[in-house]
């Protein structure tokens, strides 16, 4: 039994050693930048990097950093007060108690 357990532990360490360095450090991944135009003319400038998104609104100019959340389909970033949820080029921006805005990424 001990030798079987030892084999599993050694195999686990071997697999970790084979993982690429980029997978171990998602924050070092190249950022993806997008500009979203929302209902009412609101613009969002978003930088996706690693497991977070930084959203800057054209209206306030304030940068909001949000960690990635769990989404069944598409993406979700939220800090509890703000959220950016979407799929493909379409997203919904929610800020505080404001009505959610439908947004589309510009190509």
C-alpha cells in the first residue's frame, strides 16, 4: 500500500514539473485590450490579464480592478459592486445600483 501511494505522489510531482511556465503564472499572460460601447453612449476600456479585468469608464476615468468569477458560459468579472459579464463581443456592465448596460466590443 505504501509503495502504491509513493508511486502516485511521485507521478504527481512529475506532472507538475512538466507544466509550462505560463500556466503556472497567468498574471504574466499578454493583456487583451477591448473597448466596449454601451447603451446610452457609455464607453468602457477593458484590459483582461490573467484572472482579472481592469475596467476604466470614459465617464469617470476611474480604473476598477475585478477578479474573475465563475460563469457557466462566457466570462464574469466582479468586485461585488461592479460586474462585467458577457460572451464573445457582447457584455453587460453593472455599476453599483445602476441599471445594467448592454455593451458591444468594437473591432
